[in-house]
């Protein structure tokens, strides 16, 4: 996971149809707030228009801002699927624990909110995160549009508001929480960030980099003892290749950039 810079300009469909739909949802809630709070009435996925939050203009703007990568696992989405527009705070209902009850309503007033949307891969969205949205303290949860989400402390890291590197780091191809922090632990668990499918892809890329760094070290020793032209030429070629990796993986558009940046640090240590 790396920081995401979302475009400041909100897509038109969210500012028009999205805003109207949000007003309707809020009015509906206000027509019988007790019934909604007590769970006698609820919003279901049928009450939300995927043609608005998942509109092509929305998806394309997110996809571009995220360099066609999943906001969470950093896989290039178009390689494997069309990709989903995901709600950071679930729109219809949420779970505090993965095996806990689905509590309704969810964050219905954020269904068309630009800052609540991400582009992500179907696995992160549909198999792992789903409705799971735990808070450090569930009693501080915003349960309607009259409450402030700013008082909540979500366990899931928000890559457009926070720097994931403060919470997550890499040990080889596996993500781990920095100093065992609870938000890192929760984020890895909620999103399945160490699932074998991604670990395998990361391992493949990492293996190439590690082998190159090891070769470079060996050639550097050889050059020191026998500074002949052949060794010097090979060392220069390896350095050139590693420079290329550095350049590519310094860019946010590279798949698994967070992990490769960590691996390349070994080059300078
Ligand atoms: Zn993903």
C-alpha cells in the first residue's frame, strides 16, 4: 500500500446525481430515524445506484490516480479483472468483527462521497474487506449523517489520508505491522495482504532484485581483487540494471512499489 493522491476535482456525476441521491437517503432516514436506529428499517444495496458511484467517469478518475493499481494490495487490476469501485466506509452495513453481525444502516450518506471511494481489485473488495470496518472504539461510531466521522478511529488504514509506511513495512515478500502496531495488524488481516496469490507474485519480482544485488556484491569483490575489463564491464551492466529498477520502482505506478523500495534499500546499506 502506498499513499494515493486523489484528484481534487470531484467527478460531475457525484456532484449532481450523487448529491441528489444522498439528499434523498438522508431525508428517508430523517422520516423515521428511530426505525432506522432500531433496525426496523434499513437501506440495502438496492437503495444505492451503482451507476453513479461506479460510473465510468468515477472509475476512470480513480484508476488513473491509482495508476491502475488496487488501492490496497498494489496489484495492477487490469491484468486480472475490470476492478471495483470500493467504499472505504461500507454504504449499506458494517461489521466490527469479521464473524460479527452485519449492522445496518451503514454509512449511507457516504455512498457517493468522493473521499470514500477507491479503485480496487475484486479479491481485496469481495473476498476480504467486504463489510468489515472495525473501529478502535465501536461506541464512537457515526451511525447517521448527523454524526461526525472525524471522531471515529478506524483500524483500517486510509491510503489517501495517511501514509501506509507509518503502519506497514515489508519483510521480504510479506507485509508486517511496524513495531506490531494494531492498525497495521488489522489492515493486513482485513485485506488479506499476505494471501498466497499476491505473496507469490511479489516473491517473483523480489527474487530478481535480490539475485541482482547478490551478483553485484560478488562482482564488486572480484573487481577489487582482479580489476580487469571483463569484470568492470559486468559490474557496470548490473549497476545499470539496478538503476533502472530504482527509477521504475520509485514511481508510484510500479506494481508492488512499497516492497521493491524496501528491497532496493539493501543496495545502499
Ligand atoms: Zn487488491
